[in-house]
C-alpha cells in the first residue's frame, strides 16, 4: 500500500504495513518508509 512520506516528500510503498484502529474508531494503516525509515500513516482502507 502506498502512503505519503513526510520526510522524503514523496509517495512510497509502505513496508511492514499493519492495520490499526485510531482512538476515534476509524481504521488506518501504519508502516515504515523503505528509504528513510520514518513512520508512515494512511487513514482509511487497510
């Protein structure tokens, strides 16, 4: 799944993507940028 990396300022394929649920109950996906190692986050579909 692709997400926007805030550090690289580019859309990249997420590594170690895993579905999570935010505090308000909405689904999201969290992973790591393969280039810089920063956490990536995408709200919505998992």
